């Protein structure tokens, strides 16, 4: 039987309630002290673990104090400094490009609107929502690989495209809970519902998941 939108919304709230009890400390795993640092860390986190990024960023944040410092940085030097995060040439180019754009077009301040953030080099909706939700308190759904996998398993979307999944979730998750929902699902994906061998037996939301025991 096809589940109605209203029943999905009720199930989502039950999922959120359970996951808050299971993962009370779920939050952004990247270390940062201001919006720009979070933007840099999020760029570096692409195809890289948050733990690795958190080992690289202390040096960066100590050496480059302000956005303009990045805008004036030597590309090759920055590439060397972030090499261990992978795809370092592309990431360095995007960091410098974003720093220059913010300095020249946004008065040296990280934009607080998604429409403006996604105009920065290499910044998509996922990165924009991470920054908005965790640095500015503007709710956003951060659709990464964990969000894609778990929301498909939970039967909340059939899509595989991150943007389509984001829009599928918008009417199901209350607006003010978008950021928290992302943290909870991502944390649960790491702790319980991994890609190859999910711990369905120990899962706190197995009775709310149509895929439990079937993966």
C-alpha cells in the first residue's frame, strides 16, 4: 500500500524523536569558528573524511587569518597544504576563487543566502546548506551520501540525485528541523546504517524503516 504524504510526515517525526535519543550529540563534525572557516572545511570534505579535514584545517586557519589572506595566497602553496584531503588542485582553486569573489563582490563577508552562496566557485546546494545551517542558523537539508542512502532505505525518496532528494524531503521534514534532521541522519548512517552492512538488528528505528532486514 502506498504511504500518503501525511503518514510519511508522521513517520519522519517519529524517526527524528528516536534518533535524538539515540544520537544526542549529533552535530556538524567539522571544526570551525566562523562561516568562512566552515566554508573552507566543507570544500575540503568532498571525497574526504571529516577527521582528515580536521587534521588539516588547524594549520590553515592559523596561517590564513582572514578571507583576504586566502584571496592573496599562492595557489601552489595552498595545494601542498591541503594535498592530503584529495582532489587538492580543484579544492585549492575553489577556495581561492571563493575568497576572491567574497572579497570583491560581497564586502568580505560570507553570503547568508543560498542563492548567493551557490554562485561561488565549487559551491553547490550541499555546501551552501552546511554553511547556512551551522554558521548562520538558517535551516537547510544537507544531502550527502549518507542522506541519499538512508532516505532511500527509509522510503522517503526514490531519487538518487541529491537536489531532487532535498526537494522530496522539504515537505516531509518541518523547516525548522532541516539542519538537525541532516545531522541525525548522517550520524545514524555512520553509526548504524552503513552502505555495505547496516546494523538492522541494533537499529533504533528499524520498525520505522521499510528496508530493515532487507538490505
